[in-house]
């Protein structure tokens, strides 16, 4: 993770305050590639590291939301598989979608982290308390976020953010233990 060191007190406090982890899909949860074949449904590639990170995030007390400008059955299916209950697709204005979620959850910007990778994420960045970008984001986007992941989008970037937030909240180990208990049940 580049930019401010998460070990410093102020940054750790900001990370620990997060209750809602929202993110873009294409370029964040995927590598940004979209596979199209005539009239067939589109296909997307998701990374299992990100999926497990999101499961741990939810077990660790975070609400997870996906906000996508596109609509895709593959995204809906993956969200359902992981238990992501807040999915907003076809969101031309991601700030409006994020603001609606914040109002429903009765949380302010200090409790919101957003992961985005391109210009269409700037409106959501403007109302999030913490802003992250994957290393594959353009330089201009990396310049406006609080932290940049080491991994590119679709290659574990979301997992980095999830682990960082859970460790700052002090819930990482208990989330892992709960996950393992559920897996072995």
C-alpha cells in the first residue's frame, strides 16, 4: 500500500472508523476486461483473493457495497455468491448511489471507504472519507486517493484494502476464525 503509512495514529483511526466499504466493479474487482461474444452474455473474471477478503470484511463487521456503471448478470451472480447485499448496477452517478446507501445506513463520510480506478469514480471519491485505488489505475486517479494498493485491479487489490481495514478495526483475527469455523461446519 503506498502513500500514508497505515501505522500512523491518524491514518489508523481513519481506517478503524470505516463501516461501509464501497467499490467500483470493472477495474477494481476485475482487471477491467470484458469478454463479449455476439449475443452471448458478457463474462468477467474475479479473483478469489478479493472474494475471500470481502467475506472476511463482512464477518469483521463491515457493510460491503458494489457500485457499477454497467449492468451485468456476472456481477449480480458474484455478489450473490459472496453475500454482498448492496449492489447498485447501471449507476451513471456513483456519488448519488453512494449517498443513498450512506443515508440508509445513517453514516457520515468518515465511516465510508471507496475503491475506484477511473474518472467515473471521482464523484464517489468526493463523498467518501477514505479513497483507495488499485495500482493499475491511471496516474491522475492515484493522485487524488489516500492510498494505492500494491496489487492491480482484479488481482487482489480489494483483499489488500479489506485486510488493512479489518486490522485497523481489530477484527481481522476474529473474522478469520469465524470464517474457518463456518468452513469446517
